[in-house]
C-alpha cells in the first residue's frame, strides 16, 4: 500500500470527498493484493476487497490516529477476510502433501511450438503466481495471514500482531510455523527454490491449460508489466539468493494485477450523484 499522508486522512475524515476518493485509490491496490493472496480466486478477491473498502469508508470516523492508517486498514481487512466465506479455490485445496502430488501429475516439457508462442513468457509468470498462491492456501487462514503480513509484506512483528489482534509472541509462533511449512514444501517441490526439486513452471503449463487453470489470452495474474520481465531473470534472481530467502522471494515476485472494478471511481460517482440530488 502506498504511503498515505496524515493530512489526506484528516481531510477525508472532515468530509472532503476528493480526499476520500484519493484515500480509497491509495488503499485499493494493496488491499486487493492481500485479498488475492488470502483467497486466490479473483472474483472472490474482488468481492472481498469491495466489502472491505466499504467498511473502511463507513468506519473512517472511528480511526483515532493512534496507529498508521495502513495498520488500521489492514486490521479491518484481515478481520473481514478471516470471516469471509470460503473462496472457490479454498474449497478445492487440502494440504501441502496433496498439492505436491497434484504438481507432479501431468508434468511435461513444453513443446517447441509452445515455447515459440508470443505469450510464453506470460504463461510462465501465470503458472508461477498461480502455484505460489495455491501454496498459501495450504496454510489455514490464521497462519496464512501471519505469513503474508510478516514474510511477504514485511510488517514489523508488533505491527502485524496489532493487525491480527493477537499478542506479539503468538504472532511470532504462527509466523515461524508457517515459514517452516512453506520452506519445507518449496525445498521438496519447487525448482525455483531448490534446483534438485522436481517441479518446473515450464513443465506445468500444458497441464494447467488442460485442467482449465490457465487460459491463454485470458490470464488471471500475469500483467502487461509482467510481460517486460523475462522469466529467466526471475529464475536467476531467486537462484542467487541464499537458500533460506528463496521461498519468500518467490511470493514477493508474484504478478498480481489491479482489481478490475475501480471502487474509488464508483465511490466518486455515487458521491457526485448524491450531491446532485441534494442540490
């Protein structure tokens, strides 16, 4: 989430609608990324993000300023997500062990025609992001939230504990358990993290397309910005890190697009319509 200035928050709380719209615009990308990482399924993430933003707008007057606005926003978001209905992706996800078996099924080297397709680089990014998001779903929601906040978003332990509404010691224990499970899994299974591991993104493309998890021309995660990043560069960057940092680098390199519905614009239109009716 981009830095948000105290003055903007004060103006929004005072009823400045331009400031409120700007505030929502600043919050939406980071909160949508959080929703995607918690739920995987894009439509479910968009629904959750919109509901969270509505809560933030309607509860803004209760923000006392005793923490950063981002801490407060993430606290509202995490509480909403922990209670949110099970996403469609969560309903089909079980354990790291089952996921490992799924990854090994149907692997095949990409054909020459597949490698020569213009969107081949995007397909690699799509598979990598989809796979790493699925890994997060193998954690229960409380450990998933702790891993996202502490490891991927790099929240300070005290701040993350405040977001989750738990003691800092409890947060540290959850983070360590989640980190250990993710590292153990990626070292056994992920070729980006461990060269000797069996799974490779390129070998998963055909199976992902066959299973309907990836649709060429209608990708869920890979973006135009991603297209300018050579997948080989991602492999090199992760591979050069010390072994203990490779797993988190995998998650931080996820290509998560912005939400299709622009809630800030919708909010501005609603407020403008309200003003017209009032006049």
